[in-house]
C-alpha cells in the first residue's frame, strides 16, 4: 500500500531537508523536500507504507521547522 502526499516545510530557522520514507528501516539517500532558512517549500510524493508506518528523517543539522503533511490519496 502507499499514500500520495503533499509535504510542506514552513518557518525553518536554518537550511536542511526532510525525507519521508516507508517503515522504520534505513533512511533513503534522497530527500523529499529541501529548504533554506525562512523559506516555505513544498513537494508532492507517493510513498509506500511498510506495515502501515510512514517515517520522517530530519536532515536539518540545527534549528527547527514546522512540517505539514496532507494526504491526498491511499492505494492498496
């Protein structure tokens, strides 16, 4: 199964990236959305679900950011 998402980062205090991936295993080598400090960025993605689990890896070395995830579809 998989979900179709819109992933938005808003209010980041420093540059970084977020990676959305299925399950709880190894983090993939590519990011879902990269961002600069103070910039809102968004990206669409279709991500598989491993055991119904969806994980997010924060690749921002310091600072904070808000994450908004909108699910627009679900596939079985």
